[in-house]
């Protein structure tokens, strides 16, 4: 029999380092063939982990979030749009309303879209701008926007193609926050002071060519093409074909169909063997996601008896993927920053996790109190709770009886962790430290230079904090 190793079974062997400081370590990496990240962190597409709030926070620090697929197509599309609208160089399709629309209806739209202003167009012609200061103290919500707006002749505008510096100068000179880009009577875009501020405040954010934050979206083998088409149209940068056992004829066929219909990158998973890596690459995968049952809320290995320990699985997949220059993402099983460093050393270009990011402010759900402590819910994607909620969502009805669904996961409470950026900073410190100990400047160098040593149970015991009994 082969031996399978996971993170608690191995250590990185320290080597001579060229780095004068751990801060010199470079964390730039690839998520898929054409998607690069500034840090190797990806949040998992789980309903209790990644929606727009976490995706925005992670992308601002240089990673990427994968919006989960356990909702309707429209709901997933809206989450993607929230990320893409959160910041950009130029808002290409700013919200536009009719000047005859009552304020009451406009306020509902503002609340739904999480904005507070809009351009006013009548039959496609730019007629004015309404912002929060125009309606803030207005009590008569039946008034049309035309009676509240700043008319076009008083609105400061700029031509399309204006440089960022010139746009900043106009915004400052006229003490305004919105700068419509107008050509003739047509609106070609919008620049806002808030977007410029975000661009400068998050210089290492993961962005597309238009300055918008990168975001991924997951899908399965049901409604694949329909969901993919809507997500691509919404602006998703990468699709993740997420199947519990992706080394299957059905998953391979879905992957081929995705690649034949769309030009977007597709990461496929989950897999755990070299054979699976080869077959998915031949089917067109732009990235490979590794992990069969390593998550703390996954019971696949208990229920099915199948899986490969995560370090060995990553090494096996990497042995094939590197020949085709396909990035590898290790999904699950990591508890500590050192585990992330070990995953990268084993061949991963990035890591995906739900548990590391669970319990933070940006994850969905409420903070609950139990025994005087704060918690948030964390559900495995194949848990009963997740399946039950999914059935209620799809069928639009509540089920009081227990449903007959196959379960390979659990639902639990995890300690509340606060803002996710604190988790991110802690992980990045550990990764940089791991690179330094391996004598590497980059993740790519780590793949070539890192050496993993198997350790005994006593070696693992020695590695962690412990209480010793000292006697005189």
C-alpha cells in the first residue's frame, strides 16, 4: 500500500535563505492559466462562507472569493455584481433612472442596489443627476426626481477617456463626488471620488483590466450552461466547476461544454490523483482544485471510505499539472498558517479554505451567543442543514419534516473571529515565514527548493505548545 500524508505528518526542512527579512518574500501567484493573484488565498464557495462581503474583502487584499452556487441563478448573479460594482476605474454602466420616477420608487432601487445616487436619462438622453444630498431631508416621497435633481446644465461632466489624474483634479476643483462621462447626449460612464479613494487605499487589490475587483463563481453539473452564461454576463472573472468527485464522465463532459461555449477560465475540482489531473487538463481545465474529504465539516472519508490525505494528494496532482503549466489550488484541511506553507511547498499555487475564513464579520449569518461566547454558523456544503435550506430555497416552501437527502458533511458553530483582514494578515505572516525557512523568494521557487520531511506522532507533539510537568 502507498502511504498518504497530511499536514500534521510533515514539516518543512529549514534551508539557507537569501532573504534579509521575511517581508521580502513575494506572494504573487496564479489561480488559473490567466488569473493572477497578489496573495495565494481563496475563500471557498460555501453558503456559510463566501458571498459578496467576503469576496470584496479578500480581493482588496490581493486574493479572490468564489461566490457559492447554493442559491438561485439570479441571487448568485447579484452577489457577483455587488463585487464588480464595489470599485472600478470607470463605472461603465452606471445606474440610470427616468426623471419622472417618484422618489419613493427610487429609494427602493437605491436600497436594493446599495447605492445613493443615479444618473437621470429620458429616452437615452442625459438630463440630470440625483444624489443623496438632493433628497436627504425630503419628506414628500411622491415627488418626481425631476423636481429634486441637479439639471444637466449645472452638472460637471468630462469626456470619455479622461485620465485618472485629470478626473481627480475636476472632482477636487468643483468639490463634487460624481463625474459623469458624457459624449453628446449619451452617458459613457461614471467616475466617483469613492472609487478613486478605494483604488489608492487598496494598491495590492486583485483587479481586472477595468479596475474592478476580481471575483469567481461556482457551479455544478446541474443547470451548468444556463448558470455559467448568467455569471459570465454579470462579470465573473473565473468559473469553478465544483463537484465532490470531479473525476467522472459527467463532470468531464460539463467541463468540455463550458470550454466550448465560453472563453472564461474554468477551474475544476475536486480531485486527489494524478490520473484525475491528466483527464481534467485534457478536457480543458485552466486550474485544478485538490481535496477529497479534508475539511473539518466534511464526512466524505467517513461515509464513503474514499480520499487521499491532502499533502500527498497535492503532490500527486502537481506532478502532472506542472508539465502543462496548470495551477493547482489545495482546498481544505488547513488549520494553521504553517499548513498553508506546507500546501504551497507540496505544489499548490494557491489555497482555498472555508474554515480559515469562517466566523469572521464578512461571512453570511448572525453572531450567536452560547455559554457567554460568540459564534457563527459554519456548514459543510453536503451537510444536512445545507441540503435542507437548499431544498427550501429551490421549492420556495418550508419543510418541517426531515428530508431524505444523502449527507457527507456537518453543520457546526465556530468561534467569532472579527474582521477577516486580521485572519488574512496572520496567514500571510506564516506564509512569508515558510518561504524564508525554505530559502525561497517566491512561491514558484518554493516548489523547486522546498523539502518536506515526514515526522512521527512525537515529532508532531513536539511541534506545538504543551504543558510540561517539571519536578525538582
